[in-house]
């Protein structure tokens, strides 16, 4: 199993709708996307993959958030790793 964790801070709480839409992508077998709201303007997206190869192919959530970074995000932090 391989995971990608994206921590982010929004410039405005009203942007949660955009984040929810970006993370409501259809997941495939071996790929799951979870969205957690930690405060009014910050949250975490956890993507679980069957392996690192799939993680390299499934970049939609990350790409969408990075496109919004300058206009809507104060901070985007990404961590990746495999289960030991």
C-alpha cells in the first residue's frame, strides 16, 4: 500500500465547496480519496493506492489543488510513502 497525504490551508472558508468538488473524483480499484476538514479553513486529503506505480498515474487531486494554490490556497504540503 502507498499513500499520499495533502495538508492544505484555504484563504477563505467558502472555498470548501471547490475542494469537495476536486476530491470527489471517481476512484478506481486500488485508489481511494478521503477528505478531512480540520478547521474552518484547513484540511487533509488522504489518497490510498495499491502501489507506487498507481500513485504516479493518479495525480488529479494533487494537480487540481496545485492549480488553485496561488488564488485560493495559503499553503499546500504533500507527503508520500509506503506502508512498512
